[in-house]
């Protein structure tokens, strides 16, 4: 997705949401204090045994730093950093960078982790987080492994790599990072730790589904333009780069089966059953050229055909035209909680 398209998309959101962005215009002008340094306790979920082994974390504490970036009316934006639970050879990648979009008031507010797209154009996710915060949903946007400040000039390593082993490692680290992000949100006095969720678009949508499988405390999951059967989708992709990769992979003595086996542990459809007791929203594009219909249905069926599934009359890129309306849907989704 081009940077220009993201900017246009964001502008459309601002204009399209002019009447709804202040769903809960704050009578309160005070913000809960966010300390510059906080010691956060991570406690495994009560049903941690249901979490896939590679996504489990033991009880521990970690230090998080915060700095106010800007404040405007009922919204304050704060930079947040904390160490990743995984230490990699790329030192820059071992710190998680995020932005907390904090609603004014004492709360308690629902809390949501927001994830970005494959291209790493962050303004889209920041716009999503800002819109949620203006609807009184505390939103923490984080950058996934090897994105932004986590990317080294001296290393070609990327989260989604031509090497499926590196891809599986990057996606696993992202889930563990998201679990710590959820713990940071839950520790905030203005956030209701019983009302936590996760959302993202495209790669962020895929990772939202996967992160929810790894974190039982995410009770609401909004998956945009995401799907399952990643290995099959990537292996069968009709693109010259994909063809070159398949040739290299087979020449190295590997096979289609070994490729699929490596990606199976980080495929959302592998763990979809773990979301059957969650409130899940899936929004997909009818003519998606990146996430085909079969991939969408693979994830939906793995969850048990229970999630609300919305089809946009668009492709993966042209779905941008629907964002203003979808932001309203997201606001309603994360502000409506059953007792």
C-alpha cells in the first residue's frame, strides 16, 4: 500500500468521522497519570494451559518507559517503550515501541492493542487508535518486530521474510510482544482489565487473530482483511518472486510440505478454535487479491463460523474507501460489552 494512499485514507477518516469521533466528548479534562518509568507485572492467564506452548509466558516483571508527546482536548498521545520478551541478535529489535492514545477521564475504559499493516505505514494504525480513544477506548499502538526503530541498518532481517523459519520466529515474537502490551494496558488505572481487545488491518488483522489465540484476556478481536492458511496462500501465490522462492526452496532440498509445516504454528487458522468463546468481528474484501476468499473462510471456519463476517465490495487496496464507515463499526464494537 502506497504512502499516499495511507494519507488519503487517514484524511478520509478524519473528515468522515467528524460527527462521530467525539462519541464521548469529555466533560473531564484530566488525564490519569502515566509515570515515566513503571514496573509492570505479567501474570499468566488463569487458563494459560490452553495457550499454544510457543506463545506462553511465565510470571515476570518488566520495566516500561513513557513520555507525553502531545495533548489535544480529550485525547493525549504518549510514547511507550518496553523490552521484548525475546532477545534477538538484532539489538534494535529487542525494544518494543508504541504510542498510547489515552482518553481523558478516570475511566474505566476498554483497552485495545492496535497492530499495523505489512508495509509499515504507521499513520493508518495511529488513526485507528486515535479514533478509538476519542470514543473512550484506550488504545495502544505498537510496532511489530523489525519495523520502525526496531529495524537495524546493519541487518536485512525482517518480520515477514523469504525464509519461513525467520517469518515464524518474527510472528511468534510479535505475539509475545502483544502479550506484554496487553499487560501494560491492564496495569493502567483508567483501563478496565476485564475489557481488553486487539485489532489490526491486513498483516495486523492476521496478527490480531494470532495474538488473541496467544492471549486469552483479549475478549474482543476485530480482524480486518485477515485470514488463515498462510502457508498454502504463500506457496500458491502467482507472482514471479513467489516462483523464484519456490525454486530456491526445492533446490535446497525442501518441499511444499516442509514449508507448510514451518508456518503452521503461526497460522491463525491453526489456533482458531481458541477464539470460539471470544467476541470476534471479521471484515474482509470480496475481491481481495492478497487474502483470497478461501483464506478468509479458513479462519472463519476454524473459529466455528460464529464470528460476525462482513464482506466489503472491494479489493485489498480499494477497501480503503470504506474506512470511515468501518471506523464507526470499530468504535461500536469496542464500546459495546455484554455484562
